[in-house]
C-alpha cells in the first residue's frame, strides 16, 4: 500500500494550508517563498486545488480519480458530490467526530480495528458511510490508550456524538456550506478532470 510520508509542514506551505487546519499542532518557523512575481497558469491552479484536496483527505491519485468518476455519475453538481464522497469516508467521519486528532491518526485507528459500524467490525478507512450509520469505538478500542486523551472538538451539525458512550451517528448529508474546507475550490478540480 502506498503511503505519503513526506514532511507535513513543507507540503502545507507549498499548498498554502495551515497545519492546524489538518489537525496538526505544529508551527513553521520558515518564511514561505515569495511567489508574487510568478504567474501561475490555469492548469497550475487546477492542479494545486486537486493536490490540496488529496492532501487534506489523505487520498492518493487512483482512489481520488475513482471518487471523481463516481461523483460524475451521481445526480447534481460533480464538485459538490466529490466533496460529499470525501467527507463520507470512514476515516474522515472518525476524525470529524473527534475520536482522532488528525485524519492520519483516524486512518490508523480504523486500520487497527478499533471501530464498529452498525455493530459490525470495520477496518477499511476508505469505506463510504451513509446517513444513519452508527460508528462506535469497539470493546478492543476502549481498552487501548489511544482514546484516553480525546480532546473535545466542535462536532459538525450533520453528525451527532455521544462522548460518554464513545459512539456517533451520521444524521444528515452535509451541505457544502456546512464543511470547513477553507478556500478549497472543487470546481477547479472538475475542470481539470473534464479536459
């Protein structure tokens, strides 16, 4: 399995993202390169948006392209569908519920089998969730130290979480306005792939 193990701060600086936005508590002491004199082409802007989305969600190229193809076949705007599919990934839902500090940690916890979906063991981070699915920390997961220092986070309105029982539920499908994705422009991703 391919894994992106590059330096997070360097990648955040190149894409113009704040590390705190990804769940990392790091600060960069370096100044970002001055690119005011460089003109970026339309393709360059589109590519940067795609790389930004892939980096935020921790998805590599082939699965990202498959998600785009699936979003294109769905009814509605392709860009909105793509963002919804990325948000409905199992590892992202775990991160949004506050059971992990970052999406990378959520992916690892899911891989290690610390969660159940609707009462059944699930360990595939890329699994697509549906409205009404209930995600809970498994009995095995409750015994580990990974969940001892869970920080209280602001849970999005489209999710409900019971912190004491360590479980949550997807209440409704998120709208684009409900998602805090910064300045991510999904229409540029659609333009890039539709060439």
